[in-house]
């Protein structure tokens, strides 16, 4: 059942070219030049007139929500707030019938997400679900939704469900942007063509980096702390990379927006602090380069995620892992893959049962 892999997690990491293809099947229609999503189409007016979108979720799904905020605000220009379900539900939130509340949940059973959604429904919001498990409690409660169709995810650490969530959020953002007229037809066509190429790019990425990541992990088996930094679209991926490492290797890790480093975490940096920096060639490239300089001058060891062919960052860091060149809005999908592999291989060296790490359950159905 593990398809020849040692763990479900490794199998699920490797399945991502296929799972993302499944997520997009019948929806991303490049030849026809459309994105077909019944859940959005049927309630188009609601989405186009929404004053804001509130995304609620927990854990990894919350990180997907943060990427969703960048996508929807950047492309469709609808204000988005992203909330931890547990905080949202207990603080007497302001919700009106002009709000759309989207819950993101792999299992569709997370207690806090379900309760937060019930509250939003009571207050009159239109509620939408992005779930992986078909017919789960959240999927049944919502007015409409889009399944991620990533297939069953068994490993406790979410991998393929996360990238499927990013793919669904990308399609929603691009579709809304088209209907709102916030992107041109040319931009729409180039985005959907590019999104369609992501599964192939992931395949290539895993092939070209897995051995390298295995080797890198040998050096970090015994460290006690890790810092993860990213900017813009990749700030949530820094958080997700750190969560992945924490939950399966039991190494303490923190994710930060790179610019926040100088507001505190920089005090932690010395020769014993590995820092994973997500540094693809995007709008923020030069800023990330100066963040790396700051780390270097304090002797921190940098593992950078860079765009294929990068020279500048590569020459500055201990390790550089290359990802294919894509538009910034799709870089989170690609950047998450090496971080999943890094967490996996470090955890294996430490002898952790990665599919069932201590103290964790696949779905958190208690508060
Ligand atoms: O099933 P959900 O997506 O609602 O689960 C939310 C979190 O419990 C989940 O993402 C958790 O953080 C994972 N263990 C992360 O790998």
C-alpha cells in the first residue's frame, strides 16, 4: 500500500505531480481558455460582490490560507483576512452577510474549523469549503466548495494535500480575477498555461534535488534549532517548512518573514544556526540577498532555495537547492517540495516514525 516507499509521507511527496494533476483535471482547461469550477461559477455574484473574504483554518491548512491571501488580493483584488479558526471563533468576530468565509481543511473534520464555520453561517456569511475528504463534516456544512482531490493522505504531516490546496486557491484567484476584470486576457492565458505546467515541473524538481537533499540532511541531523525565512508569497512557505521539520524531526524550528529577522530573531544567529532561506528570483530578490548577507556576517549557515541558474545567491551560501523558474504566484507550490524532503530526510536520520510522530493525530477532532 506504500507503493514501494518506506513511508506514506515519502510516497505522498512523490505523488504530488499526479495529485496536482488530479486537482486540476476537468477544471483547468487550457485549450478552451477557461477555469471550470462549479462552486465558484454558481455563486459568481456573491464572490464578485463580496466585501471581503475571510479564510479560517488550522496548521498547514492555515499556511495554505496565507498563500491564498496573497493570490486573491494580488490577482482578484478582493480583501482577504486569514484567521486561526480557534482564535476567530472565540473573539466575537464581526461577520456580515457581505462576507465570504472559506474554510480550508484536509480532513474536513478539524473541530475548531468546523465550529468557526458554524458561527460564520449563523451570522449570515456565505460559507465555502476547500476540503480533501469527500463528504466530510465541513464539506457537508458549507454552501458550496471545491474539493482538492489529492487522494487519501495517510502521513500525519500534510504534504500533497497542502500543494493541492495551493492549486485550488490559485485556480479560484485566477478565475475571480478574470471575472472581475483585474487581469487581462493575456495574463489569464499565460497564468493558466503556466499552472498547467506545474506537475511536470514538480516531477523534474524531485528528480533533480532528492539526492542532494539527502546529503544535505546528513549535516543537520544533530542541530537543535532551525530558522526559515521567506518574503511575499513565500513567507507562508517559511512557516510551513518550519512546521514540517518540527512535527516530524522534533527539531525546534521557527518560520519568519525575512524582513522581521532584524526585529529579534537575528540575535539567535551564530555558526550553530542553520537558516533556510527561500530566495527565488522574484521582485524581492535583492532584499533577500541582503538578508543572506546579514546571516553570513554572523556566520549562520544558509540553505537557500533558489531559481534554476541562479548565481548570486549560490555563491553566498553553503547549500543551494534549485527550483524551476515560475511566476512568483506559483513559486510557493514548488518551494514547498524541497522543504518537505528536507524535513523527511532529517527526521529519518533521527529515527522518528514520520508517518505517526509522537503526540500528533491526523485530524484534530477535539478542541
Ligand atoms: O485536516 P486539517 O487540514 O483541518 O488539519 C489542520 C491541521 O491539524 C494540520 O494541517 C496539521 O497541522 C498537520 N499535522 C500539518 O502537517
